[in-house]
C-alpha cells in the first residue's frame, strides 16, 4: 500500500521533517510497521510505537534495530500505560483516528494526549475523509 518499506520510510521522513531534529519521548499512536516511528527515532526522539497488529510491529522491530524504539502491542486508547514520562511529541498519523469507535473515544484520546504532553510538547494528527457511494476515499 505504501510502495514498500523503504519508500514508506522516505515518505514518513518527509511527513515528520518539520518535527526534527527532536529530543525526548515521542509516542506514535497506530505506528504500524514504523513509517513514522523509525524516522522520528532517526531524528533524535526516543519512541514508543503502539499498534494492535503484532505482524506490523514485527516488521517495525525488524527494520529498527539499534534505534531507540519500544514497540508495544496495545490499543491506542491505552497509550498512557506505556509511556514513562511526559512526551515531547505525540503523533497519530494516517487514518488511525478513524479506527476509534465513537466521538467519545476521540474526546478521551485528546484529553489523555493533553495530560501526557510536557509543557511545550506537541500533538500532531491527521484524519482521512471517507466518502460514501461510488467515489473513492479522499484525504484532507
């Protein structure tokens, strides 16, 4: 879907370039195979990468040897259980937010993110817009 791991990592590096160089803890919610977690670690962050897919996290682990990344199989709503300090950066990129079941879950996530950031920390998220009917999915 992303054109292979190397192409995806290159695209992910472009996505996070405005956040680099970095330091401190970065949390990648819905990290998948590491499209953003690996570039964040290469940019200087210590990364906690959460995803519910063991298979995708295995790919992340295989491609991130020697980098400061801790891959965690967990629901993104439970991310606070896996960070040991206030985060400098929390990212939730791609269509990850659309996997939440309700607006209540989104509100909970945003509250938890706000409570988990250090002063001056940043939260960066993207969301896809899904169009029903014959049209293809579009992104905004």
